[in-house]
C-alpha cells in the first residue's frame, strides 16, 4: 500500500497495488486500486479509480467510481 505521492515515469507501468495518495501518471497504468486523485498524462488501460481522475492522456479501460475530467 502506498500512502504518499507517486509519479509514474515515462516508459514505466503500474500493474497492481493500492494507492491512497495522489498519483501522477506519465507512463501506463494497467491495474491497481487508486483511492486518491490521479493525474493522467499517459495511458490508463485498467484499474479501479475511487478518486477523481484529471485526464490529458489516453483512457481505454478501467472502473471509474468518481469524476473523470
């Protein structure tokens, strides 16, 4: 479980885990549970998102239980 801020670097992937803090995605998210805000500048193909998602990247899959903007 991750509680602090996490940044996904370009070329990196989150495949699983639970994230309770802010996540800035500049790479790829394929899975995991995200309970805080996600700032997506990369690609999301899967995962469960319980917090808001601010998207300037690409989303092709996932479960979104809050606002995606």
